[in-house]
């Protein structure tokens, strides 16, 4: 992603005069060109959206073009409500959800799951679309391809919707679960990861998957003893390190990593699963092929179990550095949605959180984070404010920071626009970060901590006002 220079920005802003008379086809070509060039200047997109409002809201614009435009905005993370509201309006006017092709429906939900989870302004229209999904699925869900079913379940997980229990049960019972072990390892891991995000526990499914992973590892071990292994046999594995990491992470989220019973030894098998994952990452060379999301899943799963040697932690940090440096969400085509590849930094906070938990101690002064800190200073604007705060918190826990680096972000947090966005949890994390680094008023000035305290009080008071958060319980005194 990159920002426009002043000259280029002025050039594109001059196009506003022509946008009002531009046809929808021309607007789509223009937006696609800008999206391909990774233009992300927020002020520019504000002006372009406003200037082209008459074009994309015109009555003769079809719902397919509206979805296409919303998809282009999604690619660059421009969450402008008029664009997505126009798409929902077109779809609703033609009741398109009930007759569009399943692949188109899957793409539509993919777009709005990302937009709705990223922007509160779009969460309402996105919710309405997901609510309409139930009737369509019950009508002709049998005609949906497996890939479309998985994509829709992943979209529900991304949007964190828990109102589609009927849809999840139908997909599971009729489409996914009966032949789940016949799917590819990537598809199986995607389903498990989505279930973990949704808190949707399926003991039978996870029992089958865990058993299959351990059986495959046992066959691989037996082949090694007999001298029958080769590089090709390693590549033919159904479950690689990436798949195992995603399944392990889902088990942690669902709290299925502990406890044993007569039906299945969950705790023992999970520990064996982590043994396989750790051994693969250390010896098989699969670590160098992992994408950002499974790498973060591996870090978190191993971290929760306090596993990981210094060598493994350093190797995982080096791999994440390579991914960030390349700027590719998914170099090997693993776990990255094909329509809208996720930026690798979207998994950075989860990765750093897991890395801080790995091993017997959080302190890991042996890690080389110099490149990461330089990258953070140059690319902080590509991260959400909450992720930026927590990544710095993890760096302090690792003891891999320096004072000038942390001081760099203080003016950013003090900007009124950013300060007003801080939640109570963000303020607590910031306080722990700078207290843990032993940086106080003498180093940072009083204004920073005063502003944090003022914002914390504001958030607390808003939480007590009806309609603006948690309400104070209505307690009546008797006697």
C-alpha cells in the first residue's frame, strides 16, 4: 500500500469535475485502476465518493455493477457507507439474494463481512444481508458448491455473526460434515478455523480431524524408519504445518484442548498435536513456506502451551519479517481469500501475542526486532489503532524495544482524532506498555498521561449512559 504524492493527488482530485457526468462503466474502470495502484489516501476517496454519488446511485445501475464497485472499495479498505448502502439497496430492490448464483452470493457475503467488521457504519446493511441468507440456503442450499459453502461459513466467522445457527447447522449436516475427510487439508483447516472463530463446537468433526492428523504423522514416522520418505512424500501430506496450526488454534478457541473422557482423550491428543507441529516447524522446512495467518495461529497455539525454544522463536520471527518485507499476504496460496487477500500485518498482533507467550519466559532479548520496529515506524498507518497499541505492548513484554521507538508514537496517540477513538482496554494497554518500559511523565510529558486519563473517564461515563454502552445496574435499596 502507498500514499499519493501531492502532485499525483492534485491530478486525481481534478477528475472530480468529470465524475458527475461519468457513466458507471467508466467509474468502475477508474476505481479499478486506482485500486490496482494501491491508492489509499483517505481524503482522496472521500472526495471521489462524494463527487461520483450521482453515478453509482443512479436508478439504471444494476446490482452486479454495485457489487463490483463495493468489491473494489473493499480491496483497498475504503469503507464508505454510500457505496455499500447503494449496493444493498440495489440487491434489496431486486430481491437478488434469493436468485443470484451461489458463487455471486458467496462473493457478496465476503465483501460485506469485511466491510461490516471494519466499519460500524456498514455493519447494519451487512447484518440485513446475513439475515436474508437463511431463507435462501433452506430453499436451494443443496445446489451450492462445497467451495461456496466454506466461503460463506468463513464470512460468517469474519463478521462474527451468531444469528445464523440454522445456516451453520444446514451446511454442516447436509454439505460439509458427511464427507469432510474427503476434502483437501486446506478446506478442512478453513472449516475448523471458522468454527473456532464462531465458537461453534463440533466434537465429532474435530475428533475425526485430529485422528487423521495423528494417523498421517504415524505413517510418516513409519516410512522414515523404513527409509521410504522423500521430498515428494513430504509434499503429498494432506495436513502440513499450516493446516495443523489452524486446527490447533481452533481447538484453543473452543476450549477443546484439555480434559479426557472415554469417548476421546482431548488433552492427550492435543499435546501430541502440538508435538507434531513443533517438530515440523523445527525440522521439516515447512516454516519457510507458511503464510502470515497460519504462522500467527502456530505462534498462539504454541504460546498458550508455553512451548518453543529460542531457535524456534527466532526462526518464526525471521519468517514473519520475510512476509512483511515481501508485502504478500499469502506467497504460497495458503489460507488467503482469493478475492481479497488479507495484508500480512492483519495477523501481526496475534503473532506477537503468541510469541510473547512462547517458552518459559516472556523476556526474549535474543530476538532481533530492529527491522520490525523500523517497519512499524514506516507503516503504522496500515494497522488499526488497537493492533498498533498491542504490538508495542508485546514488544515491551519481550524486552525488545528502545525508548526512542516508543516515544515516536506518543504524538500520534495524542492527536485528538486518535485519542477520541481509544477504548478503555486500549488505554489500559497503553498504560501497561509505557509503565513496563519505565517511561513516565519526565520522559513523555504530563499531557500524554493526562489525555489518557481524561479519555478513560469519558469512556467510563458513556458506558453508564443508556444507549451508549453498558448500563449501570438498577439497584434498589430495601430497608
